[in-house]
């Protein structure tokens, strides 16, 4: 087993302290959450050759300068320009401006992307849970390492869309469409969220949820997603980045052939929370129904895409990021005794993920260990 670098351990301890306070004491002032976000920007944005796809993103940075502003503009309009862009227009534009105008070193790209991602992450988390430190701690491993320190394009794009859920609540369609447009300029997976403005408000009961989930499990072996072929492939693939992603997230042949692993266990846990706490959450937690609908869509997509490790992680994973907020939020609507049980369960999962993350050599593979992690400003 390999241990994380102390910079990450410090973040875990910081989150745990404020998590205990917000669960058993009073609400923590948002400034302390912003401080955590600033720290995340430093350790993720200014990392030096750290992360499974660092070299691939460096290649994209150099590649972006070869594209003209006119081609980027045409890509924004979904039209063909004189040059073919394999990467989304807004991400290419950010890279080109930093290199072409400012002649910035590559770590300024990761810094700028982390800065934007953390702004949207802090705002989304604060908007949608009474326990932002608990939720962030719960999601820290492995999401921070796959997202902010790995697949930085999809991470930023999805958090832009996560942030935009406030416009679904406020019923501001044009604002929502604008953020879908911006998010899809970073990563095309954001197009999947376009119909959620309407789907989020569809009333679901437990029978409908059960039928949808069981139906998705039954469809899993038939790989029905192949019908959409190139459309989904374009959202999930990132050329050279796919290899880095596969090297980072281990998928066993046994799991793909019907076995049961950690992803299936997490889907079972999420489904359990959906059904057990649905009634109380509808009664006491504002806009719970929106998160529930995202969760059901995510679970269904996971099982439909299960035989494809890229689709099941990237496409379904984008929705599951919404879904997990339900687990800590359940503490808000239950008795003190049940609240203690849920919190103990969350902390147990954090410890479990910490051990599993190191056991499967993911820390070494991503260069997050004490001997391999490097930062441009931290010692």
C-alpha cells in the first residue's frame, strides 16, 4: 500500500474537522470552504508532472497554438473551419490565448482550469447541501484525483453544468442553456445534461424508479448504447487521454462479465438511500426531487453502459456526481440516532476508499505519493 503525499492528508484532516462541526455543531462559515477551495487550486492547479494524463494535456497545449482563431470560432458555431479541431473550442481557445498571447508555461493552464473548476465546485456544493465539508470529504477519493488532478476538461465542464442547476430551480431556461453551451465548449459530455432542465422536474415514485433501474440492469448485456455509436464515442473519447484513464482506473475482466465490484456496490448504496429516505427527503429537503432524478438517470446509464468502462465511468459518472449529494443530505431529515449511523457510514467509506486507492497502486500511477508528487510553488 502506498500513502498519499502529506498535502492531501492535510486536506483530509481539514475537511474532517469541519465536517464534524457542521454535522454536530453549527453551520460553518463559507469562508472556510473557500479556503479549502484555494488550497485545492494550489495542489491540483500547480502540480508538476502529476496526474495520469498530465503528458497528454501538455500535448494538447502545444497542439492548440497550431489552430487559428477563425477555426476556433467556426468550431464554436458547430461549423467546419479551415482546420480540424479535435478538442472543444473553448478549451482550445483558453490554451491558445495562454500560449500565443502570454507565452505562459503549461502549469498556468492547469492552474486556470483548476481555478474555474473550484469556483463552480464551491458554489454548486454550497447551493445543494447543508454539509459541504462532509460531501467534499466523501467525494475526495478518488474524484479529486480523477477530476481536478486528472481529467481536467470533463471535470470543469461538468462542474459548470452542476453550477447551472440553480437555473433549473429558478426556471431560467436561457441561463441554463448558456451554461450548457459554455460547458460543452470545454467537454462535449455536457450535451447530455441538456434535457435535464425538463427531466429534473418529472415526478417519480418508487415504483417508477424501481422499474427504470431493473430495466437498465436487464438491458446491460445487450449493449444497446452501440446504436448511438459515434455520437457517444465523441463525448467519451479523448484520443491519447483514454489510455491514461484506463491505466488509472482498473477494470477487471470478471466485473465486465457480470461480477460485482466497487462501482456496483456504490450503485447499490445510492439506490438504497434513494428508496429508504425518499419520502422524508421530499418533505424536508428543498429541490431533492431534482437530485433524485439525476441519480436515477446516472444509475440507469451506468448499467446500460456497464460493458464499456469508458462510457460507464465518463458518461454515467457525470450524472453520478450529482447523485452522491443525496447520501450526506439524508442526515438532515432523520433522527439523531440515524444521523449518527449515516455519518459513521460515510466516514467508513472515506477510510475504505483511502485504503483501496493505495492498495491498487493508483497513488503511484498518478504520482500522488510522497516521493513522486511535485508542485511548482510548494516545497
